[in-house]
C-alpha cells in the first residue's frame, strides 16, 4: 500500500508532462497566429507575385523577339560602341 501511495505522489509531483503540454500549446498558438497573418496578407502577396510574374514574362518575350547576335558573338550596339 505504501508503494502505491508513493508512486501516486511521484506521479502528481512530476512536471515534465506539464512542460511538454505547455510547449505544445505555445506551438499551437504560434501556428494559429502564422496562419492568420498569412491569410490577411495572402491577397496582397498574390498580387505582388502576379506583378513579378507579368514582368518576367514580358522580359522573356522581349528577349525572344530580339535578333540573335552576329556570328562573332557581339551585339550590333556593342560593336558600334567599339566594345567588341
């Protein structure tokens, strides 16, 4: 009987489980805050990435439309400026 009573007292006095639960609650709170922040900034981030995507697509289209460099590998503007 004394062994059981001693084990029960040790179980109640043990705090490592409570610490783990506290860390779990803190992690859950941080996760909820992060999700809330991302949702509130989600539309502005989507617009920002859309703008960047459009700019990159425009730059790519401009690059593809320009004529290839001459066989020497020097673009005409650089050759005219004496850079080649």
